């Protein structure tokens, strides 16, 4: 069975479903709005539960780090799935469950002010064992709120 | 008015109330269980919404990074308040609102398995402008799940 | 005295001289080949003393981290000098001596293979106290060998 | 052939020789003064070429990051060699050449002032593929100058 784009699309749909159904991603209100082999991202809406500074009404730093971590994981997963073209749905789900963050750095550039936020991840390196991704978080005005870098075990 | 321990205790009580009432910290279920001028930490219980891996039933990496970020913030705040002995309650609340994470690194050492988790932060450096803290997350069996380092603007 | 481009150029020349004359930068063989208010970088040549892997003959990881750190420092200095338009040469030198790295992350993407290397730094955030920069290292074939992020105290 | 302590000692002697003979480690003047399966470290002396701040006469931040990187590498290598008990000298040398830093964070806590410096690394996690280490740098007065965390590919 060749590694066709259609097959990658089918695999990416499984990846999307897994990530959107993770309980904590649901608690944050994350929707996958970009999912390609080299980049991926989520969007989510501001709401009171995500506030970390009651005086200024801005996103909690922990929401930002959480979204960047899962964005890096989604991106690393999407990048690595190309190398695993013949997996069944169950095999993909089992493989995703073995993917994990090794480490992550987050730089908080500006206050998390906004109504809607969009994360994006790109692949900086992907190998058989480790993928390295770069992540950004922006608001609806395209203001960059935070950036991050993560290393993920993918195999 | 001298900088007495009693006064620091009163200031730390305000810090505790601010951190426990942050909406996202409430969503995570965090309680301050340690709060001293040089170290601080939270505890929280596992529950389904915090899961990030449905196959293994373990904490989402984003929960871990969020808890470590807010633990570092709590620790940096507690460390810096010693240098601000004569602030009123309103001044303390306004000052905490200006504290922010510059950056953070998280190392995910072991799967986030457990029923109850405890974070702890210690101060590695504190100056007039920037505090650097080290954070750990352990489960009820004292297994170290993750460590982190954060830099915080404190003045 | 207005903050003219000519004046910024004069200040940047002092910055260049300071960085090129730092003893360890001379030991590494670094030349400033880009120096603007928003970006800056060095070049250096491969030589035997910089090797960190005798089997493969590639750059030592410590050379890479050292070059990225000083590239971030150069970039942060160049960015911050715009805010200090009326300093004398001696004041600039004294101010540079107070600039310091708070922390840095380096991601090693590919082996440090090449004959000539070029680093580049860009500013992600600059404030009165802290600047955050992103750094890259590439070889003469434009292969990206490493990236980094640094936070610097600038005031 | 069992995995005896004597055999580990012999393997560690090969590790020591490889690290002390790396050209850049020689340029820095590093000597291995601690080498055990769970911790390792170097010492080196201040000299003019290592200065990064001519006003204050302190270590260049790049020296600090370089020493911490190679300390983490030495520590990860020492930790991982226990799992490879039956390698010949040539196999050990070839295996060390494949070890590489994935990423590293350095926190600069205090100015690099001193006559003699000592680094130490400890293992926070070691697996078949990735080891995570924590590193410190202190001067002859035991003042902690910098700390770091690194992730290394070890297999």
C-alpha cells in the first residue's frame, strides 16, 4: 500500500480526533484548526476560567504553557506519522499514546489579552526517535503572546 | 514598622488568597500547602478532566507545565515579598498583578501517574528585578514526575 | 542631541568593538558581520580547537552554545541602545558591562559540520529591564545547525 | 562476562580519556575530577582567555554554557555505559561519538568570579534513548554561578 496523500489525510484525521478528545484539551476548549504534516495548531476562546490575573483579566501563564505543549505534541505527531504509513487506526492510537514531551521552554512575550487565541507549531527537526518543534500563540489581532520550543519522543 | 515575621506571615496570607482564587488555579483544583519565604507549593487531586493520555490515564503535560509555572510564580512572589515589608493589602495585590513569568523550562521525567500530586518550588536567585526558581512535581508515592526552572519579573 | 541614525551607528560601532575584543570571543575567532538595532550576528571559521567529536570532526556543542549566547547578548545590546541615545562612549562601555544573560535554551538540530559558520540574532521582546532574543547558527551551506532563545538583563 | 564494577571502572577510564582529549575541552582547560555512574564533573582554572566582561574580569557566559553542556554529556555517557557492559574499547569510542545534546537550558545565577571552577552533573532520568541531566558550576568558594538542564541522545 503506497504512502499516498489520501492515506496521510486519513491518519491525520485520527490524530485530530485523539487530540480533540483528550480530556484536558476539552477542558481548555481547544479545537484543531490546522493539521498538516509540517505544521499544526489549535484555536480557543477566552473565558473566565482561563484567567490567571484577576486585575488585568489575562490568560494564566499555565494555560499558555499547556496550549504550547499540546501544540508541539500535535505538530510532532503529524510530522512523525508520515514515517508510519501502514498503521491501522488502532495502531495509530497506540502509537500516539507512547508519544511524550521530553522537555519544553516557553517565553512569555506579552500579556495574554484577547478574545480568541490561535496556536501554531512547526517542525524544526524530526528523526526516528526525537522531534523538535517551535510553537507560537497569538491573539485575534495577531499579537504574538508567547513562543516555545519542545522536544518530543516520537518512536 | 519593622519587618517582623508576623508581618511577613500576614503578607503571605494575602499571597495565598490571591493564588488560590485565580480562576485557572481553581479550575486545576490547586491548594497552597506550603508557603514560606524560600519555598512554596501546591497540592491537587487527579481527576478525569486533567488526563492527557486516554490509554494510560495520566496527567496531561499541559497540567504539569501549568502547575509548575504557577508554583514558580508563587515561590518568586513569596521570596520577593520580604523586600517589600511595608505594603498594604491593596498594594500587595497590585504588586502581585505585575509579577509575570519571563520564561520557563519543563523536563518531563516520568508519566504523571497518581491520585494526588504535590508541587514544590525553591528560590535559586532573587534580585530587585528578576527571581529564578526551581520547581518539582511529585505524586503521593514521592515519585518525581517533572522538574522545571522559571525566571520571573518581580519588580 | 536628537537620536539620529548617525548617532545610533556610532553607538553600534562601540558595541562592535566591545564584543570583538572580549577575550573569549577572540579565542573563538568571532567577527561581528551584522549589527543593526533589530538583528546582529557573528561569523567564525572551523578550526581544530573547536572540535567536540574527534570521530566526526564537528563543532563542540559548547562552541555552539557559547556563540549563541554571545549572539543573543550582542542582539539584546544593539536593541537596547536605541533607548539610550545620549550616552558617552565610557557610559556605553560601563552599561554593556552590566548586561548579562538571565538564561538561555539551545536546541541542537544537526551536526556542526562546515568550514564557516554564521550566527544571527533577532529581538523577540525588549523592555526597560529584559530583552528576549532568538538565535540561529548556520554553516556556509545555509544548513541550520542550532537555534536558541535567551533572556538578557539590559537595564 | 558479568557487569562487574571493575569493568565499569575500565569503561569509565575510556570515557574520561575521550572527554579530556576533545580539542575544545583542552582549549577550555577541563580536567575530569569526578566520574561515577550517577555523577560526573570537571574542574578548570580562570585565565584571561576565558573572560567575557573586561570591566569585571568574569567568565564569559559562553564558557559557562560550554562547560555545562560537556558536563551534561559526560554525566549522560557515564550513566548510559552501565547499560552497555560488554563493549570493547573501540565500540565505546564509536558509541560516544554518536551521543549528542538534544537541548540545554542554562540559568546564570551569579557573576563568574573566581580562580578555580568546578562543574558537577547528576542524572535525573536515563532511558534507552534519552538521558536528562542537571548541571551546576561553582567557584572555589562554593558559590553557585550557574545551573543547567540538558537532554542527551544516548542510544
